[in-house]
């Protein structure tokens, strides 16, 4: 055992899982939690904030890009199927182009935005919401357990937390997994990671596609 604490469940039952050795890829280690099965990159390999933001600045998140909208629809459509008209939500980690919030508002579900780098409005994290969505964010989090707890606290009873993040491939395929090429990706969720989260907070759990998860907070 490594003694490193898992950033999701805080267990210290973790061990080295993989060491990056591909040419031209940032060298770093990966550890896996034996309790919740999260694979994570230790803090010693995390980028500094300026270097992290420089990579995010290269992302293309144009709300009018039809291809990007189709991508976001993988989360938007199953989430909208759960919501009542007029449900109010939050897009956590909206990025520089808040396309998802626009799509949800067009469907009759108003959505506020928050992003540490591009829409840093702390007041958005003090309100209550019927739903919270977060697309391609949780793989970037150094403390995903803490963030998940904070977001669940913002949800009203019966509210939905909708996450998009690619789930772990097999251990055999991990060394070549394209998702690890991004140096800002530091937390990799297995199905069992979300099952642990659902059990910990008594959430209803639904898997949609290989990269979309819906979690419902208890109604009372």
C-alpha cells in the first residue's frame, strides 16, 4: 500500500497502478484506490494553475458550434428527461463558452454558470438548485470527493447531479488510453467509483453511455 489518500473517498488503501512512459507524454505516476477504485495522479505531478489554464485556453467551446452541441447533448438529453419545466440549475465548470447553459435555457430550464477560471462567481455556489451539471470537469479535480460533497449540498431534495467524464477502461488498455494524454486529467472514475459515491450519499445512480452519469439526491 502506498499510504497516499484517495482524493475521492479518502481511503489510504491505495497502490501504484501505472507509470507513464510514452515518448513525448508528460511522465507521471497513477495510483488506484482499492476502496472506491478511483485512479488518480498524485499532487506532485499536478500542473500549476497558470499552466493548467493555458491548456484550457486552447479548448473550443463555441455555443453556436453544432458539433459541440451534439457532444453536450449526450448529457443534456438524459438530464432534461428528468427535469420539470422551469427547473433551475448550475453548470459547474462551464468553461469560456457556456454552451450547455444556453441549451438548457432553450429547453426551458434556466441555468447559472460557474467556472474557477472563466466565470468565477462565488455567489453561484451559495444558492440551491434543482439540478447541477458538470461536463468534462471531474477528471480535472484534485479533490473530487470534496467537490462532489459541496455540489450535493447545493442540490434541493430530489435534485439531479449530471456528470460527464469518461469512465476507466480496462487495466490492459489503460497505458494507451487517449484520456491520459491531457496533463490536466488527474482523476479517473470507474463504475465502482460512482457506486461508492451513490452509496455514501444515498443517491440514485444511472449510467448513460460510457461517459455520462446521473445521480439523484434523496427526496427527503
